[in-house]
C-alpha cells in the first residue's frame, strides 16, 4: 500500500520523506489555508521534494474553469495530480484532463456509485472520505470495501486512495481491504509506531541495562 501525506506542511513532509515513507502528497484548499502559503509556491516546493503524485485541488465549480485551473496546476510539475470534486462538472473536468494524459484525483467521494462514475471518467485516483462518513455514523470502511469489489469486478485501473483518515486503525483496516493508497496527516503515520508494550518493554530494558554498569560506546 502506498502512503500519501495529507498536508501542505513542507517540514512535516520532508521529515517523513527522509524516512522513505512518502509515496505522494495530497492537499486541499483547507490545507493550503492552514499552511499560510501561496498555493502555486508551496505546491512547487512539495513537488521538488517528493517524486510521487502531488494532488493540487481546483476551486472552480464549472467544468471549463476547472479544466483551465487544472492545466495551470499541472504546469507546476510533472508529478501533479489535478484534484477535482465529485460533481457532474468535476467528472467532465476529470474526463478532459485525463484525456490530455494528466493524473486526476477525484475527491469528496462518499458513495460506491460516485466511485464508479469517477472510474468511467478516467480518474487516476478516487478519494473516498472515511472519517467524514464515520462522523455521521456511516461506516467509511464499508465504502472502501464496496469500491474495491466493484473495481475488481470490472478491472477498473483507478486507484482507491482512502482519505479523511483519523486513526491508525483506519490505515491497517484499509490495508486489509486492499486500498491502493492511504492519505493521512503526518501525526497519524507517526502514531503507527506507538505501542504501550513497546514503551513498557523499553523502560524495563533501560532499567536493567543501568544495573549492569556497562556502556556500548
Ligand atoms: C483528501 O485528499 C483530503 O485532503 C483529506 O483526507 C480530508 O480529510 P479530513 O476529512 O480530515 O479533512
């Protein structure tokens, strides 16, 4: 499973990238706001750091304007994936941009039918939002499993990019279901390393080591 980092925070991306954890990056208008940076400038900087797909989202709501914005964003670097919302206009933009050979990430997906439409429109990635479904008491993981089954039934090549990840369990559950990619905030990836038994075991080892009076270096 590929790991994309869901942030426009260059320092956080860089830290994970140095560990070889970053296969790509996703951003959205809210994350650009949070970064306090200019979209073109920060996206260019991220594309310089990461060789995998970097999703940059259009903000127009009409298809022609989305296509124009998508082309401009795609000029930033070869690894840009243009992110469009799962609306009818977004599907039109997805078709046009993917026909031009650009990577397209269709975002704000909340149903299997929406995912089916995105695949038909040539999406490179479909982004089902797990956490936001969980927020309204709908099991977001069920949606990932449904899309996996539908795409496999017909051999669609659109990659399932599980998004709106809130917990480390979301990540392992998505891996079990077979999502192609997971995009999560840096803190969630870092939390994957935590386990209370690791902490307790290490504390005991340190205590016993101190009693030996030895040093390795
Ligand atoms: C995905 O591409 C989105 O940027 C993101 O995962 C949304 O997550 P949120 O629901 O935590 O805002």
